[in-house]
């Protein structure tokens, strides 16, 4: 058999597994990848805690190198089977995939670069290719219908905020260090959450000019972030006020406007109570 004729087939099969989440193997691959990403981020955070590092430092390093090698193989596989290698390499997720593996190798020369591995958390956004939620329209109260309708937007928003506080907390840990109260990455993440939500307990605060500048940016950003979920739910409430469950007697479709006469899906006249 001609190897050249086999190559496109093999790349197509690899592409379906790696880039498509509609197949069983594709879903399994993405779920395993997400689990590995979460484990990697957890390992980096634990490695920043001195007591854990002293007791399990060797194990943490070995696990991190194992995961980095797996992510490297994954990145090369994506390049091999991507329809356009240049387009994938310069895409958002392509750049994040590359940045996710570089810090471990850079850490050999620059130990502090190891903590930049937390950018891997951004790749968790791939979860929405796996868990595609079917649109659901509730027959309960309008508020619940609005929350259900906006759940995906709010979930994306929360994941973005989670990624943001992890990165900001890690950067602040590098800037301030233990001498200013940022004793670990989890401590930095805690500070980022408190600051971003404008709570401001004051138990830990940046002391350096760069840290204070970053803190000022996070404070201003916090005001905008707080308003986002409110706007999403308000928009959905406005929309759902104009819709009723009003099921179609023929196909059962829901969510028709209050003044609808015919079904939006099959065109059958709607019954009135």
C-alpha cells in the first residue's frame, strides 16, 4: 500500500480525535486533557508552598516534567494534523498551548519562569467543546428561566475571572515575594480575588511600586467585572418577559412570544387556554 495515500487518512483520524469533540474518542481526549491541565496547575500551586515542597519536592518536579512532556507531544500532534500549521500556531489556543510548555524548559535556565505555568488554566476554555449544553427553556419563574438561558455566558465569564485571578496572583507573588506577605501562589490568588471583588480586607497588600501599580489596575478592573453578570441576567429577564412556554400542540416546541399565533418551528396554529 502506498504510504503517501495512508498519510492523509491518518492525519484525518488524528485531527478528529484532537480537534473535534463530537466523537467518543474526541470527547475522551478533551476530558483527559482538561484533567491533566487542572492537575498541572494544582502541582504548580502546591510547589509554591514551602512545607509541601520540602516534603514532596522531588515528586512534584517529576510529575510536572511528565505532564510537560505529554503537553509537548500534544502540541506537536496538533501541528502535524492541523489543516494549516501556521494558522494553528498563531491562533489564540495555539499560542497558549506553546506558552504552556515553554516555562518548564525555560526553568532550567531561569527557575522563576516555572511559576508562569499557571497560564495553562486558560486552556480549560476548551471544556465548552466537550460539554455542549443543549438549550433548555424552563417552565418555572421568569428569573429561573433567565438564569438558565444565561448560564453559558455566566460560566464563560466565571472561567475567565478564574483564569485572570490565577495569573494576577502568580504575577504578584513573583513581584512582591514572601517578604511582603505573598508567601505562595495561593496567597497571591487570594489577594487577587479580594482586590478584584473590591472587598479589600487589607491583611496582605503590595509594597513595591510595580505591585501597587498592578493592584490599582486590578481595582479598576474589578468595578467592570462586577457589572457583567448583572447585565447578562438583566438582558435575559427582558427577553423572557416577552416569551411564554406556550407549547406547540404538534411538535411540542416551547418559548413562543406572547402574541404568537403559529408555531415558530412547524407552523401549526397555537392553542389558547
